[in-house]
C-alpha cells in the first residue's frame, strides 16, 4: 500500500493513545467528582463551611431531619447523635451535637464522612459548621460533644419532606486518611 | 537473511522473532494456563459438591475463585487469541511476518513472568488475591492480603504485554497487507482482531491506571477509593468496568472472526453478509464503551442512569443478532458436513446465543436486582466464555492445526472431544441458572441445603469437562507427531491466503507478496 503511513508513524500514534488512555483513567477521578457534584448524586454535602447570607425563614413549611451515626469496621468509639430527629423550617440555622467517646486505652484520631439521603436533597443541606470538616482526636477514655450547624435551603424541592444525614466514623489513627486530601470532597 | 530455518535448541524459542514460533508459544502458554485455571475451578467445584465445608478453608476458596477468574481471562483466553493472531494474521494478509517482530518476542516473554508473580502469591503468608477477579476496593485495598502488590505488578505486566501485542497487530494489519488487499477484502478474523486491538489499546491503560491507584492507596497514602480520606469505593467500580466491559468483547470478537471463517467452509457457501459483519463488529466495539454501569445497577444509581445503561445494553443485542442471523443464513441450505471445527462452531452459535439471552435478562435493571451476584450471573458469563471464547479457540485449533503441523488430526477423537466437552459444559453450567434464580449467591464456599442437587450435578459436569481437556492435549500432541498428511488446502475449497501455502506452513511464508485477485 503506497499511501499507508509508516510503521513508525502508526506505533507513535498508538503509543500516544495508550498514554492518553492511561491519563484518562486518572481523569475519571475528577470527572466522577464533578459529575456527582453537578448532578448532586452520591449524597455528598458541601466540603467547606457555608457562609449564611441574611436568610429568610420559611415558617410555612416544616422538614424532618433525621440523624444517623455509624461506625466503620473495627472503630471502637461510641458515636451517636444527641438528638435523633427534629423538625426544622427551611432557612433557619439549627445547631445540634453528636456525642463521641473513645473507650479504648490509647489516643485515637477519627474522621466522620457525611452523606445525605435522598441524594437530590444533598445540595440543599448546607452545613455552616461541622465536626466533619476536621479530624477528631480523643485521648483514651475522653468524650466530646461535637457541634453541627446547618441550614436547609428554602429552595428544597417540595416533594422532599424528610432528609436523613448519616455520618460514618472512620478510624484514621494510623493514617487511614490523608489530611490534605480529606477536605477535597465532602 | 535469506532462507534459513529455525535455530537449534532452546535459544530458538527464547530469541525467536518468527510469528509462527511466537504464535505457538502463546498457544502452549495459554493451554498451560487453561489447565491451571481449570484445576482451580475443580477445587471450587469439589468443595461445592456438597453443602458444608469439606476440602478447603473459606479463605483458600476465595483465592481459588479469584485466581480461576484472573488466570482464565488474562492467562488462557487472551493469550490464546493473541497466539492465533500471530499465526494467522500474517498468513491471511500475505505478510512475511508481524510488523514488529522483536517487540513480539518481548510481549510474549514477559507473560510467563507475570503469571509466575501472580501464582507465587498463593504460597505467601496471607495467601493470594482473595477479592474476586473484579478486585473491588476496599476488599482489594484496605482488606487485601499483603500479596496484593504482587497482583498489581502482575496486572501491569499483563497489560503491557497486551498493549504491545495490540500495537503490533494494528501495525501489521494497516501496513503489511499484500498489494490489492483492501480493508474490505480482509478475512473477518483479521477484521475482528483489528477492532479488538483498538479496544485493548483503549482500555488496558485504564486498567493499569486503576491498579496504580490501588497501589497508591495501599502504599503511598492516597485516598482514591478510601471513603475516610474523601475517596469513593464506587469510583473503583466505575473505573474497573470502564475497562471491564470492553474487556468482555475483547474476549469474544476474535471468536466471531473464527466462526465466520469456519462456517462458510463447511456449509460450502460464502458468508451471507461480509460487510454487515464488519459493521456489526464495529458497532459492538463502540457500544461496549457506553454500557459499563450495567454491572453496577445495585450501587444506588439514579433512575436516569439505570435506564440509560439498560437501553444502551439492550442495543448491543441488535449487532449481535445481525451476526447470529448471518451465521444461520450462511448454513441455511448449505451442503453442510460436520467435521470437528464445524461442530464446535455450531455449538458456539447455539450456546453463545443462550448466554446472550441470559445477558439480556441481566440487562433489565429492575430484574437485575434479583439476579445480581447470584449463580445466574455465573451461568451467564460462563455460557458466553466457555462455549463462546473457548469453543472458538478449540474450533480454530482443529481447523488450522493441519496447516500448522502438516498432519490431519484424528476425526473420531476430535468428535469425541467435542461431545465430551459439549455435554460436560452444559451439565456444569446449565444448572447454575436454576440455583442462581433460586437465590444462591456467587463466590461462597458453602450453601443452603436446597441447592445441593444442582450443585452436585454441576460438579460432576465440571470434572467431565475438565478431564476432556486432557484428552484434547493428547489429540493435539498425537496430531503433531504424525497422522495423515494434510493437503495444501486441507479442507474442501476453503477461503483465504493461508490455504495457498504448503502444509505444514514453511518457516517463512510470503517473502514476496502474493497476488490478490
């Protein structure tokens, strides 16, 4: 075939595709996060504190917020919400606390990861302060009440009447999570 | 270099750049892996012969399911197809050898090291990979045995081998065709391999990226798949299946090419629709990139996602249907004879279609919630892989072996091998549909009593199928050592350039390009 490209040209092009696809594999990571962020899938909530503007409170409407606390595998801490369920008005800033106790004999570090269900409500659940923004260190036997402040956005779709906020507590004493990375997506 | 023959001694195999030598090595290696993966499967089936734990510990059982999958996919099926490509593509397009013969040698010789690395994990403290061949994180990261690093490097090497093989195949097909052989005159095996090679180049790097992310999570403290660090285990499944779904077509497209060569020969009619086969293959390859999440219907996708992936998956039935109708209409009113390659090809068409139909059932998102991770899935993919990929390889070996070694195989023995395999595989895998629908989960060493009867039947079938393959080894060796001399054409008026050269095929063929009609 006279017009066909040289073997070198083909190999160079195919190698380029190979390298490109290797990069694409890694590009899937931010693409996935972006996709989840735009569509509000995955129940992920805001990663950094939301700065409340002068919020108007919609007193005509009440939304039930439920709190769930779960320990990840082998996590020995006691971990529970102080209030399991509350009714809130959209726009109102609410404060509540979660109780955590380290019953083990050593100092431990923990990271709580939130998730909101139904996932379409996730982008309307705005945390102004959360213990999940930081890692928690507790000495042996120490207990703490960890604060959470949030606002349910007034634009929350009408058909959502109950929001469940679930925390999973991970043991990161041995570097299970990386500090720099942990705030990237939450 | 002139007209020299093969070098003497072991160096011939170590340093060879001859496509026929390398093809043979690929095929023998793949057969060795097929037997090893088969032994792993028989450990699984022996343990499942009755409920309760009798032969192996659950931990070892998990290593067996994982290693069986990995070895069969990456060690048996893929290298077998690459071996066939090495032997056949240069002869089919009228080329003297592959485009990059030295890289060809390298891409073969790194494979035994990859599998030595992988198999050695079984003898390590903590055991080998035990997280299933799909190695979902965090099972393969946070909870993995220490040997997982060996597994990761083995996958890297296998990937490098596949990518080099694919680059070689594409360069050969695009650049080394005899003058006059236009793309639309190429045999279908060449076409399907061209498309497969592109698929490999597109997705093997993604797999390499996936295991690299695992490696970084395990050793370098990143959190790609670790929720505690802001990562997401579901992301793993997306990355894996973005590779994994095209991968299943990588394991079947060359098979389509093989049966498309064999059926016309024994039906004594040209293939019903050549162009439609080419376009169907290309469509399947394209669709394979946009259906991956049908493996993950139960992870909690939004309804729009479930519907998109469900309909896109079902769309694949259209080009696949084009192919099946093509093979059937080729046989329709043909003067059919039933030599061993034809028997395997007909069984391929029928049984692969059964596997395709159970695939359509699994594609229905709401129904998949019942089938997910049950033995129904196991039945489905074994029906597409065993009578699909493996039977097509058997068919190819019987069909082209006389050309390779110059002797005819014993037709009676070949047919016996076919029937033993055919009965064995159906007895093994058909009952798995029933226990799966009844709720038996996959990848468990023990099961509820009501599944006992069908599991016992499946285990007996597995041993029949397994030992039939030792018989296959005997047939192949017997053929290589002697037998009736094969003619140049071997079969009655087969199509293709490979039948114009003497049998056995000389060490060097088409040093001057043949004339294409």
